[in-house]
């Protein structure tokens, strides 16, 4: 989760759609969501209530914003991983013109490798890198590559010495890498 | 005379009775085939099939869960399926000094039941009011006997009993069911608190049963001594796997548990309570626990003195031959522990930080014997508890309260993935620091909460054509009816006004629809409204959605909306400070997000909230940063390995951990990441979709065939967690 002091953040579970279920029919459903949005604009008297209000309002807004995105197709093949699927959707979103500025996405797998590091790291890194490569190709195909900078980072580092369980323990220095592509 | 179906009973000759010695009959064995997901040891998951054997024929729908099959008999006097609270002690203690002095009426009782349970149903709030503050609190914190679960036992969508130890997600259902049906709600809340406190995830635990056992540990010790609980959690099999306590040997200590036991469980980070040296020494003290591995995962957890470091360790300045029990004791005896404990327990019940006299009071109360119950009771009787602003409920708590209110029991598997989308899959907290109680809501989780309420209302609707539905129902009546179905929650005035307005608006829409009249070919006996002024309108109405009032009522609509405004949806109880951009620790920073795409809208060039003004006004050609986050601290030396550096091979003596490939870049670094994307010097890449040299795009692989149908559907819907969504890897040889 990325947190910002003042900018609103939109979070989505899946790139395949952002739907709020409803049990009522067409003429009145819109009224129901209008009331839902209204709850989000009412004044709040406590931080907890403010949090609920804000989430409510933004949820309704995002529901309307993403209603037009629909299904997407990708001009390049993506690896068959969920991580790559998310990137494929992201490329389509950027292409659609959503006002995105910063996007965060979690790399495939986990990297807290206290044990059996070699196998975990290899497969997770492979899935991540294959996905990012396809994403980059996708952006190039759509002519969006000049607008997008991909950055890879981790929140802390690991110690150079290995531990007893074929892994490494937490350390101080970490790494961050922007992906730079030669034109 | 009818022929008897059985031959008459003959007298048995004892001497001729066949003896089975020597020619023993082979006993019949009944087999039950199951599958489950287990980690394959390479960071992925595989399906493991195994067989239960029964020596007696299992009854249809037999219970495969842990322990005894829960009884299904309902307690007399329960309301809407939710059990009555435990009867309070006849004589309650006097009001302690410093306790809440204000009136203890229904609002206070409701708050107590919401924060120390799963909400008030039926006459529960009134029952607590009659007990007074002290009696009410003690009825929750001093339950007698074991919990009684009343109402129907949980089932999956097909009506079969759930299999908490075996089927994916059923462990979540098992606990959710306990929350819904128990008569000791605070025990479940405390177990949830300690599940968050000692956050352990199924992601690195080999058997679901071990997670269930751990939660039972929390249940049984949630009011007693924290030191006992801490020790039990330290050597709990799930915890030993989760934080590598079982891979912590005297030859090479693994520091994972030693760090977290101080940072997260007992002392807190950045308080100067411990040093990195203390972590190393604690890790040595904790050495010695090991287990065996078999087809079912890890088992036979035990302390092996040969694996324990018997040297002298110095922790917090105390030297001795410390073991794991000492490691826990040293933490609890640390002068900074009581204040950590009091503040942490406080934060689950009150949204304001613990400070001042209250802090001193709770800290000294706790320090006398490290007992949990006195501190808990003091918190539940404190003025801050009743006077503080609302808190946001955790999603599972909200769902359990919703189901209790509706009188529904667990009859679908949907709850586990809906709760996962709402940010709280039980037994799978996001990381070792648990869930972030300050950040339950964002657009993704709000959507999931909305969908949960919509799902919970399935099958509970008003029959619009039924006799008991008044066709002349007014907006006010519809609202009253909708609210009654939620147990008449306390509603803010502005919410009530908006709901009433919604009822009126929808009424006018419905009336307008009625006035259009029915479609041609509709049932002729339905009354036709004469007021159709536009000729030819019938033919224009070809879509079924123009038919009158298709099965929906205002009550039904308002029921959804009332959930939103009142107790169901936006969890108005609970609530906490905003996430700020500053002062986030690394844990806080990580704790959210189910690992899915998150986007920040807006930036300096766009008006502060492009988000709020919408797409149309947003700039189209701004630069975008896509930030890919390696969760858990990636090993930089494996990403860019200094192959050939003598120091490197010295620090990484085991070949499996060392990159072998020689670097292509100058400077002696093997670029594990860069090599995936081609090498410096490759031709320019402006190809139109064809594969390029250096690209290593794999063709899409087929989904593994042994994904069970449920997961296959979820995969198709994109709702599967990363690890499960990936095709299963080929088995690698060790």
C-alpha cells in the first residue's frame, strides 16, 4: 500500500473489473448508488468517520471511472502468471487514459528469504522479470513507453552472510533499480 | 402366515463359537480421498492428495474437522440465531476507581458488545444494561465453562460439513462460524487479537490444523498470564514454522523469531529496548527446536538438547545459559514491556493513544503479575472506551455481526474470498506484524464490504406479490421495515434523512414505471394504469427492464442502503486516524494491500483531486511511475552478484546460495535482473510484436489440470492469490 499525505489513492483488487454488486433493478440502482455517494460527502466528526466517508466517496467515484474500461486485450503475449496479468491490465488502463501518476504493484512472490533462498528467489524473480519484460514490450507497442518509468525496489536489505537454513537474515542496505531501456 | 424375514434365533453353543485366533478376518477399511494445497518447498504450491482411513463405515456427511463434532442444538431463548450472553455473576464487584462514571444505558451496552464482541442482537444490549457496568464487563471477561455454539453447524455451498483441516478456506469458515454462533464473543475477539499480535500465516505453515491449534491456544489462554501465552506461542508448531524457529540451530542461528519476539510481540521497535546484539543472543537462546517432515508436512515438533546452544548468552545485560523459556521471561521482565503491552492491548479497543494517568494505571496494574484479564477489564471499564470516537470494524468482525443480525449461519464458501478481498483472510495476515487496524478502508476494501452485505442479503427479500406486503407502503414505512430487519440500529439523523430521501426518489421512479403500464402480452389480470399519454409507447418498450417493478421493493432496496448507513456496511463503529504520508514505519508501509495493483491519482499538475473531478479533466500525457515492490526485503547480492569477489564466496560458502554465472557487465556483477531483459549491446528494440533476440518471453502455459473447480473458477475471475494462480511447477529433483 502506498500512503500519501494528501493525494487520494485508488486501490483495486483485480484489473478485470471493479463492480459493486446490487440486488435492485435498473431504474432504482442508480438512485441507490447516488445515496451511497452522498454518504461519502456528509460531514464527519471523527477520524474514523472521516475514513469511512472518504472511502465511500472514492469507491463510488472509482466505480464510475472504471465502468468504461471493460475487458482489455494486449498487443503482445504475456506470461501466464497473475502478476503478468495485472501488468497487462495496467498497460490497458494507461492506454485508456486514466489519470494515473504513480502505480505500485507487488512483485510476484515474497522475498523474505530466511530459508531456502535459492529456489524461491529464482522462481519469483523469473516470474517478475518475465512479466515486466512483456509489460515494457506492450508499452512500446502502444507508444506509451516514453511516458512510463518502471522502478523496482524493496523495503530493506539482507545481510551478506548466509544463515544456517540456506537463507539470509535482515540487513541494512537494500537495492532499487529503475528499468532503463535503450531506444 | 407371513414368512419371517429372519431365521429364528438359535441358542449359541459356546464351545462351537468360532475362534478368530489364527484365521482373523480382515477388517474392512473405508477410505476417504482428499486433497489439499501444500508448499512445495520452492516457494510455490502443489496439490497433495491423501487418504483418510476409517475403521468404521463413516456416516454420510461425517465430520472431518478438529476435535468433536459441534452440537447443533439451539439454546432456548436465542434471538435470530445468535446466542444469548453468558449469565453474569450474581454479585458483581464494586465500580473500581477511575472507571467510567456516566450512565450505562443501551448505547454503552451496544458499544461494549460491538468492541468486545460481534454486536448486539435481540435483547442482548438490554440484558447487559440490567447488569450495570461492572457486571456487564465481567459477563464478557469471565465466561464460565466452554463456549456453546448454538444453531446449525457450518456447511459449504452444497450443504456438506466443512473440512477445516483439509479444504482450502474452510479454516476461515470454521473460525467465522465460531464468531457467529458462540456465547462467549469476547473469547473469539481476544483470540483474534492475539492472532493479530502473534501474527502467523498459513502461507508458511504446512498444515491448516496447526493454524487451528494455534487459535485454540489463544482461546484457552487469552485471559491468563501473558508470559505463559508468550511461551506457548513461541514453541507453537505453526509459529516455529512461520518464523523459522525450527531452523534455528546452535551451528547457525536463524534470527527471525528473536527479532520479531522483541520488535512486535513484547517490546516494540525504536524504543531503545534492545540492540542488534540482543537479537543475536536471543536467537542463540532459542536454538534447539526441530521437527520432522513427512507427506503431511511438518510434524513431531520437539526440543533437541543436542541442537541447543549451551553457551553463555548476554541478553539486556543479563548473562546466563538461557533457553527459550528464559528468552520469553527476559522480554516480559524488561522494564519497557508493561508499557508496550498496555498500549498495544489498548489500541484494539480505543482509537486514541494511551497516555497520562491511564497509561500509568494500566502499566502498573499489568506489571504486578503480567495477567491479561485485569488490564482488559480496566480498559473495558475506562471512560475513554465509552467516550472515544467510533472505530472501523475489522471486516471479519463486521461480517460476523451481520450474519448474527440476519440469523444466518455459515452456508457458503464465498465468505473466505470475500473477506480476503475486504482485507482480512483469517489465518493469513499480510505479514508478521498482523493487520493494520488504522487502515481497513480503501476503494478496494470498501467495494468488498459492499459486496459482502449484498451477498449476505441473498435469499432474504420481501415477497412483493405476497399477501403480507402492502402495495400502499409509504417511504416511511419501507424505511422502518428495512431498519427493523437490521435490528433497528442507532442511525445518525443525516443518514436517516438520506435513506428516506432515497425511498421517496425510488418511489417516484417506480410510480413512473407503473404508469408506463405493462408490456403487451403481460398477464391481463394485472391492473393497467390508464395514464399512457403517448400513443405507440407499448411497442417501444421492448426491453424487459421496462416492465413494472420487476420483483423489487423499496424495503429491499433500503435494506441494502440501511446496511450502508447503519450497522451493516461501512462499519461505522470503529474508526481511526488517517494514514499520513509521514512517520510510517516499514511495517506500516507494508501492511496493507493484498498485493494487487494500487494507483495513486492526482499530482501537482492535476488539480488536487483528479480522482474527484474524474477522468475527463485529467491530463492525458503525464509521466507515470510504475513502482514494483519486492515484498520482504530482497537479497541484493543475489540480484546483482559480485561473482569472483573472494569476500563473496567467503560469506556465502554454500554453492546453492551463490550466483555462478560470470558477469556480462563490467565491474564483476552478475546482473540477474538485467539478463532477463537482454544485454547491453543488443539491437534496438522497435519490433512490431515479434520476439526479439534476448527476449525470453515464455509462451503461455496451460493451467495445471489439477486445479480444483473452485479454484479454476476463481482463477478465471482473477480472484486467486498469486501463488495459486500460477501454474504448478514441475517437480524438481532435490
